[in-house]
């Protein structure tokens, strides 16, 4: 399989393969940029599988069991339990002169079958046309293109989250990935790939004000609100069965807020935890990799800058600014080694975060103290990993988590920085797989007893 993409601002991005009997997949769209599309099919194509309702049912009936690929993938969306607040995303929208963003179908849908070739054509406006042609003679069954289900989920306050799911709905364990501050769900791509083909349900979403999710009000840019958002996502997308939460940086802090705000739900539903490069003590240990004597001055400057950015609203960093930020991001977030593509992905994620989110969450992140929350969680299977060159959440942060959360496996990776899931994908994936295996062995009765203990003891005794 070959993935190619045109230059920025030109048409491109195609996945191509051989003749009759082999996979043939093509995705074309006007003015598609090369950087993101070349990094993986999922960003420009895999959302096709999210189709539900009429489109999914029609596609499944039209193509047939042995027909061209696309029918089964589309029909699968109809079985995913997508509710009225979870709008299927069927194409990529790029405003003139802007970045590609996910969008739900807002135009006519034409499904046609011709000579066993299945063509799905979304005919919207001229700058929003995408044509997807998938295989023939049953060939697409043999492709390795991951088909994620994409949807938009409306939160109680109107913010819409971009959510991606994969794996069987009735899987014995569901894994929810939560990304870091100014990043997005794609930072977990190695770990999501490691779970492909396993009997695991995967949920990954962009936090409010990040990635492809809509912006947030300034007063809602808090960890407490992110914990509430996580509770809504779990209720909507994983209403039953054991759940493993995997959080990086801000994502790990979100998990702690969820545990603090919903202790009984947490105890009865959460069967495993993975903390990667995160902290339960706010900015207590953050020295930015510089002498501690400089920390007060840097922290004051950061807080001042964050306050300014928070008031700039929904604007996002201009693409012309990102190259100038790249050396600083490379030094601050990565350790000795990294894949160039991972740095590119990180930069595009930063470019998608609103300035309000970049600055607005700073106060809540710096003030959080949740060690007492961890101490009350009991014997939930957990692992915490950190790089010894992490300049934002140094090893002392992970050591505190492991100390207060009983039975936690602590791993410190030599030479690694803050983006540990990318820098050490093997170690992080192995730790996640171990936690998932333990979660699969847990029983509802065990989780219920943990919930009763939390209800009886509360968090006050732990504090």
C-alpha cells in the first residue's frame, strides 16, 4: 500500500493499490495539503465508516455481502449506537484558505453502484467536494485501512466534541484516550494502533477547545469542566462494562478530576488507569528543565502570557507562527530522540488549539492538587510512566502518583521527554496492554465493592 500526497495547497492524498482482486482505494479532494494527509489515512479517509442511518443501510443493501468495499464499513456505523447528539462525520471540510476540519454531511448524498464499483459522492459546494471510490469484486476486504467511526458529541453546555471510536461495541473492555494540553487525540496513534485487532473498544476524543472540537467559554476552561466532559463521554459512548482510562499530561489530570467529582461512578466503572507524563500536584515540580532559581520568574512570565492569550478568544495560532515555535516545542516536549513525523503532528495539534484554550487552562492546571484523590482509589490496576528528561512533568510527579496510588507500576524511561507515547511507543503500549488485561479479569462485584468502600470512607480520610 502506498500513501501519497500533493504539495500544500494542491490536490492530493491518495491511497492506491493494484488491479482487480486487490485493494483499490482513492481519496481525492481539492486543495488538500500534504503534511497531515501523508501522515496517515485516518485523517482524510477513515471517517467514512461513521455513516449511519439511511446512508449506511442503503450502502449495505446496495453492495451486498460480496460487493465492493464500503458497504460493510458504512453499515457498521448503523450498529454503533450513534444517538441524536452524535452526528456522523462523513467528509472533510476545508474552508477557503483555511485548515481541513471534520464536518458532518450538510448536502445531498448520492449512492450509486455501477459495474460492481461502489462510489460514494458527497455533492456539497465546489470547495467541499470529496469523492471516495473503494475497490471492486470484494477487493477491499483485504485492505489494511483502519476504519474509525467519527462523530460529534454535544455536551450539556453546547460544546461539541470530536470523537473517534473503533472496535466492537460489546467488547469486554473499553479504553478511553485523553490527550494533553494544546494537543489532540492523534498523539495516541501508536497505542491505538497497538490495540487494533484486539477485542477492545477504543474511544479517543479532542477536549473542548482542542483539535476538531468546538471552542470553549473562558469560564469553562477548567480541569473540573474537563472531568465533567469525561463523565458525559463515558455515559454516552461506554454506558456499560469496565473502562480503562489512559491520560497524557492534561488528560491524566482530567482523569483525577473525574475521580474526585464522581467517586462512586469511577469506582464501579473504571477498571484500569494509565498515567503518562502527568502530575497530581499542579506546577509544584515544573522547572522547565532550567535551574530552580529561575523558576519563579519563568512561572510569572508564563502566567502573564497565559492571561493575555486566554482573552484572545477562539483565534488559533497562525500557520506562519508555527515554524518559529518549532525549536522551542522540540526542546520543551521531546527528549533525545523522536520521529520527525511526530514533531510535525505535535505542531499541527498546537495549531488547532484555540488561544483561549492555550491560555485559559493554565490557572486550573497550575493549581490542581489531587494526591488525596488517588489515595482513595484503592486497588484499581494502574501504571504511570515518565521520561527522565521531561521538562514539564519530571519524574518527581510520577513518583508521587505511584506513592499515593497503591499497587501502581512506575516506569522511568531514559532519555525521553514529555511526549512519551511517541518517543517510547513500545513501553507505553506494553504498559497499557498489561492494564487492559487486568481490567478484563476484573468483575462487576469487585468494582461495586470498591465503590462501597469509597462511599463509606470518602476522600476526607485520605486527605
